């Protein structure tokens, strides 16, 4: 069994940016992000809305756990690579705090992380495995699925961020980075891409060499978080016009 799983995980077609499978994932993701929250809000009972929201959060978290189980069963689990210390993995685990327990504090944090980092990860995926590999589905569930979850929480659960929460998200991401850096030192790892850039193309490629790309990434994060708040400025502006 171990050899079969290990062979499966390491045999795949190479994923290519802007290939048909990339466009297909974006199309399906965009459809779900737009359709599911609106359908739930207008056609489901409050109880059904909660069940669907909880299911979205649980599927995201379980996709990460399933990947960890497969890697462990293959005999290749590595403390240097597989801990939930990439931002997307940590968000995948904690999204249940929003979708199942509806904790506003976590929404305020994950909203900016999801709509900024996950959107960027969808445009320039750090993905090797192409369709129909399990890790292809796992990647999109863990990234665009997070966008769906936070949009759902905003539209259906009526959660919303404030502009001051941009600062909270920035503080949170830096606390996460410091913790990841300490783990990197202890385990000789590269979590959160602090020690080296990712092996596949990403926005970090345009931010200079190490350690400068870490410094400039702070400004990119701040810009992305501010941009993620832009829809709420539009909502507030339209609400004022109605008064």
C-alpha cells in the first residue's frame, strides 16, 4: 500500500500556467464563488444556509488533512515540508472557525489573507500536479475554496471587515512569519518561502533577491489587503446614496 500511494503521488502530468486545466479551474471556481452564496442567501432556509457554509469549511479543512494522510501513508511525510506553516495551509485549517463556529475575529483575519493571498495563488499557482491528480483538486479547494468560504461568510452570514482590520491582518501575517522563521531555523525548512523563493513562478520573482523580496512583499501584502477592502467601500458608498 505504501509503495502504491508513493507511486501515485509522484506520477503526474505537469501543470502549466494558463493551460486548459488552469482555465477550467478558474471558471469552476468563479462560478461557485458567485452562484453558491447568492443561491444560499435567496433560496435556502437559515438552517440550510448554515449547513452549506459548514460543509464548505469542513471540505476545505479535510482536503488538507487528506493530503497529509496520503503523504504519511506513502512514508514521505517531512517536518521540513508538510507542516501547516504555509499561510494557505494554516488558513485551510482555521477556516472552520468562520464557517462552522462563525467567529467574527477569525473572519476579520482570514478575509484579507484569503482574498489577497489566495487570489494571487490562483493566478500564479504553485502547483506541479495537473488534472486529474488528487493534488490538483486539493490545490484549488484549498485556494479558491477559501475565497468561496469568505465570500459566503460575508454574503450569507453577514460578516464584514472594517478598514482597521487591514492592520490586524498585517500584524497577524508578520506574527505568522516570525513563527515560521523560527521553525525554519530549527528544522532547516523553508516555510512561508522565507529562506528561498518557491520553485515555480510567483510574484516573488519580481521583488528582487533574498532578503529584499521579503521586505517588498510586505508592501505587496498591504496593497492586496487594502484592495480586498475596496468592495466594502463601494457597498458603504451605495448605502449612503440610499439614505
